[in-house]
């Protein structure tokens, strides 16, 4: 592919880095547009988004190191190396870190939690869709060898050196698969955002849709450094995807019971008013 857009002297502009910037800008723009529609203060959302970006990047790197702990245990100097800095990290690490930070932030600043989460998940889906194009350009998160007509061949030695992607053989373009799926999820979330029946519904929908997509896409991944559990039965991301799907199911039950309780309370109040009348 094209891991480097251009070089001018000692200056190099990596395609991955540029697309990550585009992903972040698109994500923030989406948050501000949806937030304005929901009545949020734009300055607050911009501040929140900036912190979320920092926290999610750190979380993605931390899970990257944890999933490859054997390598980093033997080569501790690589933790702060340029190659680790260039690596995209593990998405679920960034997502989990961002959610935990968001739980604290919205409580401190008295923001409506579930409505806030609904504003952000479409931006996450869009940002991931663009970011995976950067992964494709660099060669990271590559797929397994395939005879399918969809197979792509990486030939750039720099990509092999940095990401370990095999050269000269057709591979599943798993980065493009995930980019397309994330874009589809983004479209579904935007469409559903005007039809949702309660705050938190978009967050649950994203949690479930991405978990299912990621679980099956992992079967096509060929990079072994993403970590595995249960004696290579599941990748780390597949295991987290299962937990995310269980969490989504639990949240559906929680919201259903809460809404049922609110309905009963409102009916009780209406009945009391009728009796007094």
C-alpha cells in the first residue's frame, strides 16, 4: 500500500497519521453537531472530547502492551520505543478507557450520562471507520492469507518492518472490512438517533453491533500480536466482544425495567390525582 504519503528531506508524512487526524476531526465534528441537537454546550463537549482522545490513545497503547506482554517483558525498552508509539494500539483498550473516564467526567460536570454516551458513539464509529483506512495504508491489523478475489498484496518493505505484514501474498483486507462495517454502524446510529425511545439506546446498539462484527472479523485476522486467551481459543478482542455483548444485553434489561417502573409511577400519580378529583 502507501504507508508514506510523501517525504521532503528528513520530513516524512505517514498516511496512517494523517488519516488518524482526519478521524479525530470528523469525530469531534459529529459530536458537536449531535450535541447541539441534544442541547449540550459546545465548549463543554469540545473539552470533554479532547480529554477522551488522550485517554483513549493511552488505553489503546496499554492494552497493546498487555496483550503482547511476553515480548515487552523481554524487551522493556520497546515500551517507549518509536515503533510502539507508531502502532495504533488495541481499539477495545481505548474504548474501555474512554468509557471509564467518561463515567467520572459526566458525574463531576453533572452531564446526563446516557444522553452524552448517545452523542458520542456515532462519532466513535465514524472515527474507527476512517482510522482503519490508516491501518490499511500502513499494513497493521492485517488479515490471513486468502485465495479470494478480495485478497490484497502488500509489497512495501517499510510496512513489513514496522507492522510485520507478510509481503507478496494475498491477504484478507480486514482493515477495509472493519472500516466498511463501522461506516455501516455509523449510518444505523445516525438514522436511529431520531427514532430512539430512551437515552442510552444508541450506546447499547453500538455496543452490540460492534461486538458482533468484531467477534467474527477476528477470525480473519492474521496478526498474532493482538493477544489470545484460553489457549488461543479466542483473541483478546473476541473475549472483550463477548463481554460487551453480555453488557449490552444487561443494559437492555436494565432500561426495560427502569422504563416499566417509570410507567407504573406515572400511572400511580395519575390515579391518585383522579381519586382526589
